[in-house]
């Protein structure tokens, strides 16, 4: 199973950050279903301050291109993404239109080390 780690910032506003957290306590069923349909087997989002960290585990068939195409064709996912954009801000160094950025692993403790 492949795993990806991504990061994104929220706008530095405590009210917006609280609202973002609240939305994620009850992610819309259509959004959850679209994640599964795309081949995402497990997803977690962590937050410290306004920095978000996402870990996703995906099926062997998963591709970000296919997920983007499925998202573009799903009006409810587009509605969710538009809503979430009100809370999010790009990481420093992001290209125009980029949201979640891939993180590079810099260390892994191997079993038996």
C-alpha cells in the first residue's frame, strides 16, 4: 500500500480555523464516498496552529490524475472544495492554483534498527 504525505496552511484566523475543524468533524458523505471511489483507503489530517498535515494510504490503482478527473465531474465535491478554499491559503513557494503540497520523507526508522 502506498502512502502520501501532504501539507497546506489555513488562513491565520482563529475563527476560520475553528470552523474548518468543525466541518471536518462531519465531512459530507458525498465527499467521503468520492475519496473511496478514487482509491483512497485511509486519510488523516492533523493540524498544528494553521498548518495542516495529511496522510493518505491508497490502493495500487490510485492516481492523482484520476482523482482530479473524478473530483471535477462531481458537483458536491466541487462545492466542498470551494467551501474549503475560504479557509485555506497556499504554502510559501506554492505555484498558482496549488493547494496541498507533497512532503518529502527525510527519515524512517526501520524495524530492528
